[in-house]
């Protein structure tokens, strides 16, 4: 268990420095800097140190987390941006470097504990999952999961394979899914579960959704909602099955909130407390099977390191072709209308000779150079750091790419190389288009977040609802519409330097 209680108190020296910055608003404070103590001469008279000046009344210290923006911090604390004092003045983009110190007006009453129970890397399909094989893992267990299979369209499929594929596709770490399974049903350790533990391996008591596929999909959806809705600041409190509510501590991280959110859908307040802080809790179950999550995350967390910037990207189609923006920011994977917060994807439709489905004669292209690490089922995943893993670094995900005449796994692509033909293949689609999204270290990157989606100088903005929104380059605004019309037309310029969006530093 990790605690963030230190975020509510700072050393005497830092308190003096913070208040000084607040008063003159003109200095850069280095966190942890100690004020020098003069060494008196043998004949000098030492003046007693005065009582340190306290923090501004009603303020608490906050140390920024991975992915934070000022707006998100304000939502977590339930205040306006004007009630946040930036004492570092070090930011150069919309996203704040992890570890940046703030003073925030303290207006909250009862909240959850501030303990950070899981790092973000334990929840998303991050670098810590690179060497983990759920199939090999489950073969070594003594529980029911070892022998369990489900009949799917391809035939009998093991529970481990189902968990791996769903986790990979939605970018959720299979280890946390297996830990939930063990906590809720004992499937890793008990060879003969009975009753609800047999019927509901993830604890979701819904009689027509007893399969591992549906149970795992449900937990993934809840983890995704908790993680990304906290990341964007719209989730600030938990609602338990009896309707009671509890405010989330603003000092939590997305990974911990994701776990808290799932458990709050399954358990009442007392059971929820036990699952998080009791003797046999979910954290201890995870550690028993996979080790200390924080040790595993060393060198990985924070997932969005200081100074992170999006690499230069092109629109996903050739220069001077006229396509349509048919989808503004929406869900990266799964049903685009799911309220899961990961509004990471955009949709583009090529010129069409007729409505409906089929394969376009046009090509989607590589937005940047990279290595193909997954291809098939309508999906192409392009790894920009070319290390062969989609859990690490920048990754681009394309959906609805026809299986015929497309790239293959391990192909090395240059910028603008052909990816394949847009189609309706893979997922749910009512018309030919290509769906594109970004990940970094396994986390979906919001299209209109702290690292905005910028392609060929066009910057994505959210709309009032999913699939709505715009692309803007300073001279042109393209308005998304699923039907496609004159206002959705977008032409890729020959040079991205012609118009290029630069994030405005926050003051």
C-alpha cells in the first residue's frame, strides 16, 4: 500500500518558499530545496529562528500526477482554475509534468483515503505487461481457470486466451483482470468453485452474462470508465449499489480510481473497504501472483513522463485527396457510444462511389514511420519506436482496414507508406472509413486532452457529444458529421508546416 499523506504537509523550508512564491508570483521554486542555515562565527551572537510562516489559509499542497492538466486538477478538487496557485511555473504545454507542485483551495469534506494502491502501469496494457503470457501463467495454476474453455466462433477457447485478447484490444493489463478473477471467485486457486463463484468469475451477478468473455468484458469496461473519466476530470465520486456516494480524494491516481470504481459497482461500502484495505484485499491478491506493482512499475511510471510531446503526424491519407471527417473524438476501442471517457479516436472516410460497405479503392497511409506489430481482423497497429511492442512508447491504431492488400506484421513503414484499404471490416461499422487512435505506454491518449491529436497541422477538438467535434489548423475548421457533407471535407496539405498547431502554454 502506498500513501499520499505527505501531499498534505510539506517541510518548514518549503512552506516558506511556497508562500513567498504565492505573494510575489515571480519566482521558480525547486521542490525539496532546503534553505541554507548560516554558520555562526565563534564570536557571533546567533539570533533564534523565527516561527515559520504557514501555508495560505485554506490551501493544501498538490503534486501533479501523470496526465494532469490545470482543468483536471480543478475538477478533482471541486474548485475553479483560479483557485490553484502554480508555484513552479515550469510548464510549456497543456499537459503538466508529473511532480509539479501546486497550492489548491481546500473545499472538500469527506473523501476516500488518498492512498495510491496501484500505479497506472498495473492497469493499462503498459510496458510491465510485455513479458507476461496469460496462457503460460494459467497453466501453472491449480484453480478452475486452468481447464476452463468457452466455445467461440473459432472453436474452444481458453479463459486465459479470452482475457489476453480482450485486455490487449482494450489496452487493459491482463494481470489486473486475473487478480480481479481470483479476488471475486478464486478461479486461480480453487479447482472446484461452486455457486456464484462458479457462475460469475468476475463477480458481476448477471444471469445471462456468466461466460468469461462477458464477465471480463464488463470488468474491462468499468476499469476503462474509472481510469479515463478520472483522467479527464468528469469522475469525482463513487456511487455504491445502495445509492450512497463518496467523493474521491483528489490525490489519487487514475490506476487506483479505476480499481475503486469497479469494486464500487460490485460491493456495498463495507465490502468495498474490505476489498481495498482489509486483511485479504485485492492489492495483496495481486502481489501474491504478480509481485509488488510499484516495484514492477519502476522506470515505467509515470506513463506520461515530463516533457512528453506527440511526434509529428500526417493525416492518414495521401496529399491532395479530399476525404471526410465522419467522426470527431470518440471511444478508442469498442462501441463508439460507450461512456468510458477514452475519447481518443477520429474517423475519416475516403471518396465513395456508393454508400454502404465494401472495400475502398483508396488507401489509408502511415501517419508516421513505424513497425507493424499487429495486422488482421480489420486492425493495424503501428509501433513508432519500432521495438516490436505495442505496450511501449507511441503507437498508432488503425481500424476497419481491409484484410486484402494490406501491410503485414513486422513490415517497416516510412511516413506515408500505404497501410491498406478502408472498409467496414473489424468492429461495428455501417460505412467505409478508417478509425485512428493513439496510445503511449499502453494508455489511450485523449484526442482533445493534454496531448492533443495533431495531424498535418490540424488539431482535434471535442464536440458536445461523441463523434461530434472539429479539426482546426488556424485557417480552416472541419466539422465532423457521421453522414459526411461539405463541412466535413478535409484536404491534406502538401506541407504540415503550411499550418501547424502549437499548444499555448498555460499561465
